[in-house]
């Protein structure tokens, strides 16, 4: 277990800068999610920490020790690869034992630690199986056992749940979080799935174009993303662009109350669908016409068109929709609570 | 007849004709070897195993088979080792001029063998090593290296290059990762590449005929010399035994290493 520091790292691949001056710190025992669209540099960051890529500039330190020039096999890092990369010609137990054998751990200790690791991922009876005889979820747990059995300083997970189906993914999400907490390893999860990032991590770093654009605890980054593309990437949103005058945003025909203390001038504000409120018809709010209602269990997704022909996405509690008896074509008024409006840069 | 039935019939006829073309000469050879008479007759008038007993009478045949085994073994070993390096470089590393390098490595399959033979004998004469058994083996490497390159490239594209990264991240050095993870994955490619190289070298005539003089000789050369001077079915008996042994070896390799999957895409 150790703190991880990435300072001023440049990575060039095929003459192209993938990372430029990347700074990132992961605290001891912390679980950080690196989130971003494909090509944003998150996998490059992971491979740099692992030692497969050598920075042209900058330093990577694990527990305060600089490792930028240290090969991957001398870094003591556990990786769970996206496709798990289990060795097909070895049994599950042999896969898990591989890292211990490479470290020349005495055989009796190997057997004991492999058994304990398989127990930890609830595969104690599967040691003699081959990877091809196991399901996707089981393979993932083998990959996890193989990575943690070496007691790595840092654990790297590359799209850990990407290859699993929906239900298994939800189950593994909980399991992975518990395991990470139990073992307490400094962890980086690379993912393009915002839900995975928000639910698994202590902090989320959102990457675009080789740079970290937003970083912080999941709730904070979700509620105050800072930039339009971060907000958009983290989930559905509604955008209002216009000019601020006297504490209100003038966007087309709309006059939207803003939180106190905003400066006048051109601005853009976003609001999440679940923060939009359903108001009574006499209240001041944005008048719309309901275009579509999609029932989603606890909530109903409401798609409504404004007077200036814009579509607003609202996620309303199912009870509120039922009480109001909303149906397609009904006029509604949407309220935008000022404190839920998020000021955004491009 | 419906259109799709007609299509399937045409494909089936073509396929079975192809198989017949491949199998028919083998059957004729086997049949001829059991012929009682001195001259090859079709169909045989009486059956006998006498020509199998006469295999040993072919001039220098025992010695020639031993030379061929030695030459084929050394040539296949060298070709597989070189092929492994070449295939790894082509499959796993960014190389300038990769298509050109690949084309050169696979070219012996397309360059006329007589041209290769003439070039090699001149080269060996200049070096003063011509007509030694090992110069024949080295000459054969030129001919057969394309086969391991091809099977190993197929093997490498079928295996996951991430496995080596996984091994490295788990603490294995490059060497350890290579021999504990990469090499076991390449076994089918190594076995089939070696086998092809061995067999192509073992019964090569057009190159050997330029490289072989005096003490050193090879099986195909002695067999051809025999056929040039005699009309008896002994070579047919020899060929039948030869085909049988090769078939058994290929079947064993397929059963153990699934080598056919390298040349035929999985369905």
C-alpha cells in the first residue's frame, strides 16, 4: 500500500502527445476512478503507472520512490486487465500463483496465499479449473485474486466490469467495492462508464484530451462538474445559454433565477433531469408540453417541449407524475431550483 | 432443382473432385506397390509384398535416409528458431518496411527452386563449403524458413499479446514471461512450423540436386536415381511406407497440438 504521484508526465506515442504535463495524486488506500471518453488518455495513464510506457518528461512515484525508469516487473503493481488476460494454459490456482513464483516465494507459502486469495474472491473450490471452463464473472474474480495475491502497492483496474452483463455488473460492483475496502490497496479504476466510476470510487477524475478536467469526490464532481463536457459525460443534462442580468439568466424567452452573487455577462448553466421540479400551472416556471413519458420504476423520464422549441429532460418521482395525472400532450410548468443550476465553462 | 440446391451440388462436385485429385495418386501408388510383377500394372494381376522386401536394395537408400533425416532435422530446427524471431518481430513490434520484410521471408515459396539451388551452390563454392552435409542443411533453411514464419505468425495473431503484459506486471522478467507464457501459447505454431519445414526439406529434390555430391546424398536423390534406371515397383513400396509414416506423424501432431487450426480459420 502506498501513495501514488504522477507529476508533469508527458507521453508521446507515434510522434503524437497523448499526455501533456499530467499531474495526479492518489492517496494511500484511496480508490480513484479515471473516467473519460475513449482516446482521452486514461488507458495511457494506466499503462504509464504500470510501467509499459516510459514518460518523455515527468515522474511517477510510488510511496515516494521514483519509478519512471523502473520496468513493470520491478514495480509491485497488480493489474486487472480489461479482458482479464488469464493464462489459458494454466489452471486457476497456477494463474494466481504466477506472481508469487516470479517473486520466488517458498512453495508452502505460495499454496497458502493462493488458497487465501481464492477464498477472498469466493472461488476456493475452483483452483483446478481452467479459465475457459469459467464464466465471465468468475474469470474476473480470478484476475482480481491474481492481482491482489502479490500484495501490490497499487492496484490498477482497466474497465473492470466492461465485459460483464448488466446484472453481473451490479453484483460485481458491490463486491469490488467491498474487496477494495477490505484490502485497502491504493487503486485506480479506468473506465468510460460514469455509473461505474461514481459508484466505485472515493474520488473521480474526468479526463479529456490527455488532461484532467475535473477531480473530486463523486457527489461533488457530479453536482459541480465545472465544464459542459464533464457535466454532459457524467449524465443527462439540460443546457441553458444566454446572458446574465440582475441575477437572472436570459436565455431566449426564458428568465431563469440564478443563485446569488453571479456576475453579469454571457453565461451557460446546466441542470440535471432529476433536479427539475414539477410546478402547479399557476406558478412561475418554464411552460412546456409533454412529448413523452417513460416509466422507469421509481422515476418517470419526462420529455417536454418548451415554447422556443427546445426539449427538456426531467426525471420526476413516479408518485408526482401519477398524482398530477400527466399524459402526453399535457401542458406542464417546470421549476429550476437556483441552487441546482450549475455554471459551466465550455 | 432450386437455385440453392444447384449451387450446393456444384460446390460439392468441385470439392470431391479436388479430394479425388489429391487422394487418387496415393491410392495408385499403394496399389502398385502390392503388384506381384516387375512392371507396374494397373490393376495388379497378383498381389505380393516382395517389393517391400526390396526397399533395402535401392542403391545407398539407408545411408540416404539417414542423411536426409539429419539435414531435415537441422534445417527445420534452424528455420524454426529464425522463424520465431522473425514472427515475433513482425507481429509484436513496429517495424519500418514490415510488408517488404514479410514478403522476403515468405518469398522462397514463390521463387523457382532451381534458381535457389543454382544460387546456393555458387555461394557455397565461393565460400569453399560446398557439398558438405551442413551446407545442404543451411541451403534447405532458405527453402523452408517461410513455413515456420507463417505458422508462428498465425499462432501469434491468435494469442493475446496482453498475456505477456500480465506476466510482466506480476513480476516476471522478459525472459521468464516469454518462456512461461508466450512460448506455451506458440506450441502449435512451433510444432507445425517445424513439421512442415522438416517434411519439405526431407523430400526436396530440385535444390538438393545442386548441393549434393560424393559422400553426402539424400533420400529423394537416390530414389530418383533408382527410378531413372529401373521400372520395378520398389519406389512405390517405399513411397507407401513414407506416406503412412508422415500421415501418422501429422495425425499425432494434430491430436496433441491442433495444428490444423493454424491453417484453417475456426468456424
